[in-house]
C-alpha cells in the first residue's frame, strides 16, 4: 500500500503517502464543546472525533485552510508538537508563530511550499477560496484551498489531492481546473454553514455539486457537513444534487474513522 486517507471528522483527515503523514484542519473537540469563531460567535459540536489527538502518528505537517475554531481548536493547539510545520494562510501563520508554532508557513494564493523525504516530495500550492459573500469576508479569517502533489524520487507526480477549504462557489475558483486539469482526489468542505442563522459561509449541497462539476476531480470525498450546529445542509442534500447532476460515480462517502487506501493516481474503492 502506497498510502491511505482516514476521515477523522469535520474537515480533519489523515493523509499518508510516499512516507509523508499530513493532517488537515485539526479539530479534536468533543460533542457538546463549543468552537469559537470570533466576534463572540461560537457553535456547538454535535459529534466526537473518530481519533483522539493522542492517538495520532507522528505528523510531518499540518495543512490548515484557515484559523477558525472548528479547524484549529484549543485541543490541537495544546496537543500538537510545536515543532510541526503548519502550512496555511499568511495571516494564520503569523498568529501561530506568535503562539509557539515557529515552523508555520504562510502562503499567498498560488504560492508553493515543498516537503522533501527519502522517497520523494509533496508540493503544496495555495489555491483561491471565498469564505463569505461581499463585505462579510472582512468578518472571517482569510482562507485557502490547497493542492497536494505527491512526487516520487524522480520528481514525477504520482497523486494530486485537492482540499477545497471553507469556500463558497465563486468565479475565482475557475482558475483551479485550468491550472490543475487532472486532479485525482478532492476533499470538498460542505455543510451550508450559516453565521447568525442567515449568512451562508460554506457550500451547501447544491453548490457542492456545482463545485464538483467545475473542479472535475476523478474522485470526491465530502467532509465538513454534520459536526456542528451551524451546519444547515446535511450530507443527503449533497447526495441528492450529485445524483441529479449525474456525478454519483465520482463520489466516495467515508464514515468517520474509515480509512481508504491511496494508490498512484486514485483512491481505492471497495
């Protein structure tokens, strides 16, 4: 087995490939605890993570879409090794460095950071994302999507994995499939998150299906859809719109805690 993808909960996944172990958007709060979103806003967790932070293997890097309490929480801050590189937005990297995570790397959109190992490398590219409509963007932390390109020792790309980050469907995303026309696997953040019960700040099921049409990955795994009270669009909403769009054969639905094998150019389906 070359690698694996494990869904831990919310937007937290464990990605292992070619000797690298990456953790996305670490969120290890338990059911009933609150994630803090700034400006006095918070949302209650409805689920438990499938893996506790103390059960994680050694992590080579964290890939963090943005600094929100349901993507980087107090458990992660306390429990992760302060020497772990965190690849994230420039804003989040600056804050994390001041909090002791001195290896944090901030990327502007389209900037890249490379991790190298004995069996190859992984190139991480920051991609555009839009976390809120119009002027409301100023109320939320900056966010990026990411492209992970796992290369073998000969620097040939073996696996491309896209993490959408918390985003709405937006014209600036159009550049992603132009730059990356052959994406093996994509993790799409859904949930139809609403702030103050009204302001949509992540894709609902309909937008998520349109995102799949736009990005056009070979395989899609939905995440970030039922863990918090602020989510208003359940997974069945996405499933319905995916089926209507004729895209059901692209989607793999993982249970929390489930692990799937990653092989060159694809996620192994069972």
